C-alpha cells in the first residue's frame, strides 16, 4: 500500500496564502486543460490555480496497466473520483491539497469544485465484461449495498466562466438529484469514459449522456493510449466512437484551451486528445 509522501515535498502553501487573501489577479488567458492520459486531466484557471483529477498507478492484482509511473507533477489541488488504482494515486503528484471522493462544494480563488456522490458502473456491457468478476468473488457491485470502491464522484469544476464535468467511471444514469443538478448546469466541457471496447460506457450510453446534458464539447477519457496504458487493461482506442459523430473538434496537442462561449452547448460536438499526452 502507498501512503502520503507530502512530508518529503519541497513545496509550500505561500501561493495559496496569497490566493486566500485576494492578492492574486486573474489573467485574461483561457481555461487550460492538460491531458495526462487514461482518466487524468489537469485544469488550470485564469488565476493560475491547477486542479488534477484521477492520477493513476499500477496494482499488481490487476496486472501491468501502466508502463511508466505517473509523473510527480506539482499541482495546487489533486482529486480522485473513486477508489480504483487507475484513478486514485493522490500520493504521487506533489499536490498542496488532496481530496479523495470529495462530496459537496469547495472554493478557492477563482475555482469552485462541486462533488456529486453517485455510483460506479456496476454492469459492464462491453467486450470484456469485467464486472462479471462478481461471480467469482461473491461481491455485489450494485447499490445500495456496494463496497466503497464502487462509489463514484462526478466533479463539476467552474472557473473563468467555464464549467467542466469529469464523469469518473460513473454509471450511465445517475440518481435523480445528480441528474437534475447536471441538467440545470450549463456544461462547456464533459469528460466521459468511452472506448471501442465499451469498458465503462457503451457508445449508446455515452451518446445518451451527451443528449441529456448537452455539453459544448464531449471529450473521451479512459481509452488505450500507447505510452500511457497497455493492452492488458483491455481498453481500446476512442477514435471509432469519435467517428460516429459529425461535429468533431480538433485537438492537436495535449493542451486544450477553452474560452467562454467558444462551444455552443448543443450536445453534438466531440473532440479527442488522440495519443497526445503530457508528463509535465
């Protein structure tokens, strides 16, 4: 088991002290999204605050998913959507603030984070129906009696006039409170786990989520990226799903800048980082 390494970090909270006192001035730059591969994204606000979601690690019990360790990147806030190894490596990044499965609302500077408690996908319909392992372990993944590792938090991050939603590995239809919250919330960027193997969401489920919440642009995560994850994950590329859509937004690098009003919230636009990822 890994534990916190924060005692050894050669960083401190001087920046956060300045932010809480209102001494930092936001820039006119767009909100920046950096993709680390798998389900991990970093959101950088106009004030320069960074939020990292779902850094990953290997777990010997599940095989060699990641050929290279997650980078010890410096960030202000690190979040995890759920307690699975490919989402919960909060001990690796050099983060000033860490929050696992945070439910409720947290604000700092020009960032507002809302965590919506729901449930992990518990009935995979993909090519490798990994949830069938319940038949061997005797564990029931389905709510309301599931163990903690099958809980999931959907994160809503608001900053710079932009709203970004990270789905984690949530089930396709959240419970009523979460569903209604997301329907009332104009969403600019939605990150959802969809790949050719339909490991978490099927193509139809992913499309239904887009139709329900009408984000400006939907970006797949949790797919096969050579250099980030391996075929032992059973994941496949996301491009076949992307190509089922007509409105495709070009993302030519691991960094995706987003400005208010840039993408009309119609629920039909998709974009992919492809095999672009950062380690910085």
